[in-house]
């Protein structure tokens, strides 16, 4: 405990970011974290539609799945 799991990555994205400009970063993150079991992308509602729209462009059924509208508690993240 007290350490981030090796396959967990965080990517900051604001509601005003252009999804097409931001797409290479999450695509690279999904490649780095996928060890063969797939990737789960969580996007919050508090950042607007941009994170969810960007994640939707990366989805590949059975390999990269996504959940939108996740409430991410900032108080418990290190």
C-alpha cells in the first residue's frame, strides 16, 4: 500500500481542451498500461464533455473500455 499500482495512470484534461489535440496522450497511456488484460478508462463529469469524448475515440470492445460520469474524490488521491 501507499504506492500507486504500476498499471494506473492519470491524465489531466480540461473541458476547454480540444479532444483531437489531446488524443495522442491518452492513446499513449493506454498502450503503456495494457499488459494484455485490457484497459479501463474512467472519466469524471466535473471536467465537462471533453474527457469523455476523447475516451470514446479510444474505445475498442474487449480491449479498451470506458466508464463516464465517475465521481473522482480528490481528497483521497496522493
